[in-house]
């Protein structure tokens, strides 16, 4: 999942996405224990996606923008 796609989602949609990812992680861990998991990298991908969603939620909480603002400085000569 791309970070830019997550930034376009609302707070409620991000919460739903986080819940879905946690359910998927639980399912993958269960498959790992029972020996049914064929793609071990999927665990890492889901963990990273959870971290991305949490980061975006935290940024929204503090109203941090991804855009940097630059001031124009007038230099008097």
C-alpha cells in the first residue's frame, strides 16, 4: 500500500483499514503456527502497512503536513 493513497483517506477510513490489517495479521500468524503460511514476506508487508496507517493517523492528530513551506526572504542591499 502506498503512503500517498493512505493520505487521501479520511480518519474513519484509516481506522477501518487499520482494523482490517490487524485482522489480516492475526490470520497470517495463525497460518504461520499451523504451518499453512506459504508466503512469509506477507507478514512483514502487513506489519509495515499497519505502521504506515498508524503514522498517517498520528500525523493527522498533530496536523502535520507532508508539504514543506518555504519563506521568501527579502534581502536588502
